[in-house]
């Protein structure tokens, strides 16, 4: 299975409505947010929106921001998995 297929199975691309919410609140899409601020800061911003949704008692927004958080954490985890073998190989050649 290709990388694109595997990624789309777990994290479907946002609908046009979800994209509008992201653009209105964050000013960009998920991938651009992670690129612009880094994974850690992107997670913090999404967690802030998640708390706001919880305070507003909005199940739809809470579910939406939970999905966005999962999407970012999945991307972060996949990046770590792809970087790990590279670091091991570099260490073996240096020693």
C-alpha cells in the first residue's frame, strides 16, 4: 500500500466545510499550520481550540478539533518513524 493510501485511510482529507473552519480560525490548513509553526506549537494551538469548544459545549466543534489534533499527531509520529532509521545509519557510519 502506498504512503498516500495509508495516510488517507486513517486521516481523510478535510471537507470544504472543514477547510473553511480551519482557514477562519487558524488562517491556514493543517499541513501549512504544522509547516509554519512546527508540530508542537500546532498541537498547542489546536488544543486551545479544543478547550474553547469544550467550554462552549459544542460537540461538533469538539469532535472537529479532536480530529484535527489526531491528524497532526499522526503526521508527527510518521515523521519520527521515517527519521529514526536515518539517524541510526548516520551514527553507525560516524563510529
